[in-house]
C-alpha cells in the first residue's frame, strides 16, 4: 500500500497572501470586493484563492469572533421564520411563507424555517445553539401571544439584540406588518348595505386585536350609512352556534381551521344550529364571517337546512384563502382579500432593513380589498 497522504492543509488569508506576495489586509479586502483594491490585483487574488482551494466558510467563525470583540455587527445573511406545523396545508400560512421566502431571497438572505413551539422550553437544542452562536440575524413570526414568551427566551440567549418582525398581529416592542382589517370589514359591510341589507350578522372569533379591528370596521360602515349598529348589527361568536351539521366529510379537513377546540366541543354540541338562530332573527338577511373557513361552514350548514346563498341570505368571508366552487369550478364566495403574500414579503424587507440599520420598530399596514363574487345579492 502507498504511503498515507497527509490531511489537506486549510487555506487561509495567510496562504493566499504568501502565494501572491501581498499583505493579509489586501487579500481580505480583495475577497470582500472592496473598491479600494485595483481590479487587476483583485482578480489575481481571486484566481489564487480558486487555485489553492480557499473555502470562505473556514474563516467565518474567526471573522465573527473578531468582529464581536471589536463591537462591530456580525451579518450572516440568515433569517429565521416561525410558522405553525400546518403551514403546507393551510393556504393562509402558506401564502405568508412564500411571501417571506421571496422577500429574503430578493434581498440576498437565506431563510431557516422553524415550527412554532408550544412553550418557551419547547425549542430544539440545535435551534437554540444557532441563536446563542449569533448565526441568526433576525426573526419573522405570525405574531400572537402564544409564542411571545418563547421569543423573549430566545432574545435572552442571544449575544446581541435580535431584530423581530411580526406579521398580521402587531407585536410588542418590535416592528410589524399588518393588514387593514378595519378597512376590509368596513368595505364588506358597506357592500351589503349598498345592496339593501339592513340587518347583518357578524360571526366573530373571541376578542383579539384582529377581531376588535374588524368589529370596529363593521360599526363604522353602519355609522357612515346613518344606521345605529345597536339596532342593525348582530354579533355572534362563531363557536357558540353549530356550523358543522351534516358537513361534507371530504372537504371538512380543509375547512376546520380555527373552528373548534377541546374547550368548546361540549358547548358546541348543545349550541343551536345557525339556521335555527336565523329563524329566530328573521330580519337578518346577510352574514359576514370571521374568515373563509367560517363562511364555508355556514354555507354548507345553511344549504343542508334548505337555505340558498345568496337567494335567501348573502354571505361574505374574510382573507380570500378558501373557495366555494360552483358548477364550473369558479369561486362563488365574496371575500375580503388580505394580501398575505405581500405581507410576508414586506415583513422580510422590513426585517432586513432593520438588520442593516436602515429601519426602526415601525408598523406597516397594507390595504385589503373586497373580491365580489356570487355569494352576495340584494335581499329578497
């Protein structure tokens, strides 16, 4: 057998500098593309680095430590995104994800995706190690209270202040990109009022920032029309009525988002059917739902009870993420379009501007729009 080969020597700035007869400082500037280095010299350094087999990753740890010792910012061009586990199957979060990915890629960053933990202690050791080492430049997350404690724990472990951006919900002490939920709810209500509806049911979720904003928008539209919301607006918790009676099994999994949990299962079983509630409130001729999932539950439940949409009652969803396909496959559901992909992309740009010191913890609000389709019509 031949003699065992010695391990390959690691190529450093010193190696390239000796090879080219230049200083280490000149080699470092040339490989970073610094304009102070003559083009011919820079090209000579790059060719030498390629010939010698220089790997920039070998110097990254040493460079990071040197920068941190000198109090200079360390930029790794890596952003972490927290997402729910069902991001692939849920159109809402799927669109946010692709928006973020497009945004960070456009700005020359890489994206690391982590699943939202149940609590601050649920993080994987590998993920926590990346944060402690300072490998992550910033975090994007669909902000709500369920993960705020986890992010606080992450920030305590980081060797530097870590920029945060929340999406959809405004976060405390961090930048955010949200939708104009109040404006979207106002536009949907205004559309129904212009069609001639005067009593509207709003199916809402329990009190949250978004819920408060949307209810405020509904009330604003009534006030603009000179109608007292106390007499014309009906508020009903979507979890307090049965929207699930005879729901088609083949489409149920896609529509169950946010509808039911263990705490409400027993109460829902005893709750009245939506059709029964409407018969007891005969003046109601239109429904505005919290999201498209709620709207589609209502549509199926009413259809099974003999109600027709929109002939008997008009229906509007929110978010514009799920469709109610008609005979030709076209979406029939009127819905408030929330620009989820654009929110994700804006969150990525905003975070990277913060990382680069070009932005502060400001809140950006993107407009919503009303997609009018076949589920709304003048009242009978």
